[in-house]
């Protein structure tokens, strides 16, 4: 199974301490996990990010053909102490020697009789990117801050320091005794004996020091999952994750950019976006700390794939700003991904980055997940259905019963979790009549106008009523998130395309037409002040036959008809329904061109 190149960044974890009476000293390090090799942690749930952290992942060992690890092994304890010596307190530290980088965060200890400073350092390979280095530094800061708090509260670090120093001194005495008994031992045997002694020292430290055992656990957790959830001195909890380990293997974005987006996720969220968990909700709730926010529990319990963030805010009575913060937290930890709420008029296509090989891990996983499905038995058959850009409604057969609809919905959720599908949207352009419109007009009528769907709506409404499980997210139909057929649209608005424009008459006055053009020109000037006069004049002439109320509605959204806004965004910005926008576009479809492509927001690509 393919792994991302960042899995084996970490070489070792170190604890360095500067005492009042001595220089900076390497107190403890953990670099090998021989006892852990080949031992697999039980997996209680699956996420798409587990393809990055494979079950058969073998953490690096000393025997690996690894130049960076060999470089690190050549550093003795004195060298490591010098490399990690603090130049100042309270700052991130980064020191590179050849192909090894030491990163950490040094913290000073005020009013301490024995210790001046300390730091948790991580030895990384030099291939680590800037965002990865920063993540390790932030982790070092969090762990160190918790240790310092416990030192101030209960002299925790001093106690652990005394235990570790005692182990070192005891082993030094025993080593000297052995060398005294065998004075003529050659250099090779002496080095081997020292290496064995060092291994014994660190093994004994883990047995006698809780802090040493905690640092070892941090190393193992980072290698296996990229996450830590530890307790310092059985009092302070420290949780952190390396965000680059939460990125799907088929994400097309640069790693540093992805980490930036995840670290500032709230800035990229929109109220009309939806949230899709990538793990089982019950497993997520069980993994939360006992003191976790109750609002997070409420959010998870109310999540549906058909709900937008704004609707979640209404359903849970949680302010939208707090919904954003909780969503950003779930994204950073790789527990969820952003989608558009699943509705029948969504258009999905196969992701260009998807792994569709028959022998790939996703194909096997799909077969295991949907082995009892009544629809498509293989991943390739399922994806073939999304080769054409048609609405989700058009994929549903009218003969599908309630169980079939549930399976289709669960299948789409699964495909979205694994980035095998992407959603595309219609963006609108304003083109004046002197442009060639014939081909675009035919394509619009052929691809955009939906067919009557009353029987299916009734069936889905029954499904929504019957379903209440968080794991089964029925399609949601509301006035603000449901486009209707043109026949229904005409009935509800009392308007058809034929009566949008004022009927022409051989006796109509040229003066009246000129007056309308002038009136529309003035209105256009108000909403498009930066456009040239010639363009505004041609636009006024193009809509001269439209009714005044229709022109007023059209000018409200005309600034969005530049190909950079899609239907959901326009509805959100103008606080109007999708149906109203579609009505306006239908009235002026002779000069409005639709284009189909994905939302470029990077948070949707993670």
C-alpha cells in the first residue's frame, strides 16, 4: 500500500534540561521501537485517512537503509546537548546538521532552585517541509507548557529529573566497575558494551520515570497515527495532531498549503457548506475526552449529510460562528470533510485524482462495505454511473424502494469521503446579444432544465419521515435548497417564458421603447458604475423588452454573472432562495450562459 512521504519524518524524541549548576544536558531520548515492530494496534473504525497510515505500517528501525538515521546515531550525548542548548527562552528552535533537523520549543523555569530551562526536541529528517516542522514545534510547546505547569504545581519536573539522573549515575558506576575488572578490553568490545549500557539506561528510565514512559508513548503514537492524547502527571491532558497526517493520499494540493488551510479553516467555510464525518459518529463520541465541549457532542449527534452549516446552527441552537470553530476542529483532526449538502439536484462526477484500479485498496474496501448492496457490486461499476454530469436525481430509478434509496445515499457519502467523487456547479456569465448564443442556448435547455419529479419527491419525503438515524442521512428538500421543474416553476410564479417580455405591437411607440432603454440604462449605471457607457447602453438595449419588475430583480444579481459565483453562493449573499434565482435566470436566459465546474475553494479538496 502506498504511503505518503511524511510518514517517517520522525527519528527520535529528546528531553534536554539545563540545571542551575550544570550546562544543557540530554536527559532522555527515545529513538528505536524494536519492541513495537510488527505489532499492530487494533483499528476500531476506518477513515479515508487510514490509507495514509496503513495497518501494515512498519516504523523505521536502525537497520533501515536510512542516511538521516545513521547521521543521528553518530551524534553522542555531548553533541546532542550542545545542538539543543537554549539561546533564549520561549521561542521555537530549529537546528539542522547535514540531513537531520532538531526542532523544539525551549521554556524557562523562573524561581526554580534546581532547573533553569528544559525542552522537548524532535529529531526529523531534513526532507520535512516547513509546515511539518512548525507542527512539531507547536507540539513541543504544548507538551512543555503542560510539564511546566505541573512543575509549578507539584514539582513534577524536579522529581522526574532526580529519577533520571539517579539512573544515569547508577549505570555509570556499574560501567566503570566492568571496565576496571577488564582493563585490556579492545575498543570494539568497549563500544559495544557502551551501546548495550545506553540501551539498558533508557529501558530502565522508562520503568522508573513516568515522564520517560510518556515520551516513549508520544513517539509511538506519532509514528502510528500522527496524534497524541496524553496526560501529564495524571493531571493535565495534552492532545495534538500533525495535520499533514490527516490529508488524504489523493489530495492534489501542496502539503504546506493544505496545512495553512486547515489551520485557518474558519476563513474558508461558508454557511451553505455541509459537514460529512469520515468515521463512525459513535466512535468519534467515544474518543472525545470526558471534559470535551458539550456543544461538540450536540453537533455530532445532529449531523446529517443533507444539512448545511446554517441549518445545523438552527437545528442545534448553536451560533454559526461556534459551528465554524467546531467544524474547523474536526477538519484539523481529520474527523470530517467539507461537502455540499446532498440533494437530488447535485451534480457529481468522478474525481480526476481517484484511484479506480480493480486491485487497489479502495476497490477492496468498497466491496467489503457494500457486499450486500442491491445496486453495483464493484467500485468501477459504481463510478461508471457518474461518468456524465447529470443530477443525482437522474441516477435514481423510479423503481427504487426505500432500501435502495438509503443504499444510494450511503454509497455517495462513501465516495465523497474518499474523494472519488467531486461536485460541480453551474456558474453564470452575462453575454450580450451580439455574441453567438445559439449553441449555448441549446445546451442550456438540454442539460440544465430538470424533468418533472413529483413521484420521487413524494417517495423521498416518506424516507425523510421514517429515518432518524445519524448514520442514514436522507435527502433533504426545502424551499431554499430545491430547484423545481420548469413546469412547477411556471405554476408557482404565474409566469412563463412567453410573458416575460412585453408583447410587441406594430403600433407600439418608438418613444416608449426609448424611454425604457433610458430608464434601464440609469438603473444599470447604479449597479454597474465601473462598466463603460457603451457596454451599459448595449445591455439596456438587450433587455429593453423585459418587464420593469423583472429587470429590477435581474439587476439585483447581475454583479454575480461573471462566472465566479454559483447558485448557492448567490442565494447566500443575497438572502434569496434558489428558486427565485432560477426564475430570474429563466427570464433572461437569452443573455445568461451557464458553465459547469467545481467550486475552487481549497477546503473542499481536502
